[in-house]
C-alpha cells in the first residue's frame, strides 16, 4: 500500500518507519526543510531505541522516503496519516491549527480516493472538522477515520509493532477494509482491531491517558499517606497489584508524571468536560496532586540543610521525564533544578540522553560526563529518572565523592533498610525516611 505520513514528530516517524517495515511504500512529509534534509541524509531527529535499525533498512531498500512537498507526498497514497502537533492553547484545549491547515490543503491536492487518518491525539469532534475542511475544496471521495496511537516513548517500536489493540473510529465500510488490510500484520497474534465511531475513538485516547495518569496519581497519594502512617508504598503496590482487576502496571509512586502526553491530555480532557458543562472533578484533582508531587522532595532537602541552599552543590541524576528517552518535556527534574538555582544552589547533573536538550533550557547547570562526575564535591544527590545504571551504583564511590551521605530519591530506587545499613540519610516517596 502507498502511504503518506504528514508530520515527522515522534508519532509520525514511528508510524512511517514501522509501516515501511511491514512492506508498504511510505512517504513522510514535513514543512521543516532542515528536518527533512536531515532525514534524507539519515539523521534521526529523536532518540528512540530500535527505530534507527528499521529506519536505515527501509530507507536503503527504498520503501521510506521524505519530502517537504505535500503534493508529492500524497501522490497515489491510499492512506494519509495526520501526525501533527496539537499543542495546548492558553485555555488548555488542543490547538488544531496545524491539522486543519493540512486538511484544507489536502482538499485542494487530492486526485483520488484516500483514507485520511487522524493519528494525533485530538479532541472529540475533530474527525468531523477535518472532514469539513477537506470537503470545502475536494473533488474526489475520501473518508476521515480516527486511529489514536497508544505507543510509549522508549518502547515505541515494540508498542507499534505489537499493539495491545488498535482503535479505529469510522462509519465507512470502505475505510474499514483499508485499515484492516494495513494493520493485518500487526494483529496476527489475536490482538484486536476495535472498530467504533469517530467520536468514541477520539475519546478512547484521552480516557486511556487520563486513566493511567489517575492510576499513578492515586498511588502517589497513597504514598503520601504512607509517609504519615508509617506504611510502605512498595508493599501496598504488591498487595493491590496482584488483584487482576487492578493490575501490576503503572502503580509506581514517584516524583509525579511528566512527558508530552499525560499533562497535556489530562488538561485537554478537563477542557472538553468544561466545554460540555461537565465538572470532571477527578481530573482536576489529578492535575492538582501531580503539581504538588513534583515538588515532594524539596522540603526534605531544605530541612536537611537548615533552610539554606546558598553555596550548596546539588548533584542531579536523571533529567529526562523517564528512562530510554531524551525527552525532557514536563520532566520533574527541570522544575526542581529551576527551584534549586533560584534558592542559590549550584547544580551538577548527569543523564545518559537528556543533557543536550536540557543544556539549551538550563545553561546555568554543570553537565557531567558520568553519574559519578556529577557527585564530585556535591553536598547531596537528588534522583529524578530511573535509568537502570542508577539502580545499583557503587555506594562506596558515592559516599566517597559526596560531601554528605544523603540521597533524595524521587523514584524509590533503593531499599531504605539497605541505605540505613550503608549509613546514608535517605529520603524517598511513601516509605520510611
Ligand atoms: C503515554 C502513554 O503511556 C501511551 O500509551 C500514550 O500513547 C502516550 O502517552 C501518548 O499519548 O502519546 P509516555 O508519555 O511515553 O506514554 O510515557 P509513560 O511511560 O506512560 O510515562 C508517563 C509518566 O508517568 C512518566 O513521567 C513516568 O515516569 C510516570 N509513571 C509511569 C509513574 O510515575 N509511575 C508509573 O507507575 C508509571
């Protein structure tokens, strides 16, 4: 099948690359000339494990191409994926200007039937708006379907190639057949393609992300209560996660959720609710709790240093919002570092992938080549991302390098008992300190 993917951000690149891997002819389109030039020369604009291998193979074998010309990109395409940004506007609602502009252009450029696929996370009713925008100028038949993406950064290729489910919103039998053909190689193990109407598909994506954000937030609140009652959130997690109705995953308490999706999508769903005069109280609570959660460790740090961080050097392990990504959007580390700098502290930091992106935003930080280099002569260590290399450090080295044996751990990487034995003052989330 010939496929066009408009937008070469995270979702677009993964979608285009993975569909070329299943044998389709894919052209990725983007208005950003520099990015397209880079991609044509094999430069990957994002860090995503495993993507480069697929990318190189399919480029080499001629199935994956890049262009800045929408006209050229959609030539002969049976499906046209829209993977465009939907940044939050001032009121929290998703801004559809990029999607609707491309829809308008498509109406003018399409010369044969195509299925236009909304892959971006878009508010309920967007498929209808896209359809109306294309209709204004279209001279050929087309269908607009909603096909939200559920991939996680860091494991995006695996999530795309082996999805738990594929959700497709469409009322058109013709479009349904095209989507079935396209996804057939990815659902061979019996994982379903779930067909529904467009509005339900759009809402499914928001409901999934909001539910997961709520699940994490619930555990964060349990953790906060554990700290007051003397219970241990790790035990609670195991105790409830073994109930199959609850499930083991996404129950890890920590320094709050971040990333480009959960914060934006929870906010956008709250805005949709408000637009329909529905007071979705749970969502508001999730946003409020997460905002506080990101600052959970600061009071402990301040108390430890008698309320004064001037001339203190704080080592930071982890900048990315989670491991296996260089994405620092809404990362708890950033907010904490800003606060540390405001309070007069110096910050030395290390992250295996997140440093280039952070350098641009926070030039006042000293970036180090290794985790241990960040500890050299620092007064304390704060941990914000659970990169595997932070899980079993050489504690002897850590204590020799740090001026004080104290760790503030936002990801519960170590056992409090063990830390006590090693002589560290250890602050984590929802466990004894
Ligand atoms: C999330 C969803 O998991 C994907 O299904 C969805 O497709 C994607 O958003 C999107 O809308 O594009 P992602 O943002 O890549 O994926 O990251 P997650 O792995 O879901 O983690 C989100 C945040 O939750 C991270 O800050 C992570 O540290 C935090 N988290 C996760 C916890 O604090 N505890 C947990 O138990 C799990």
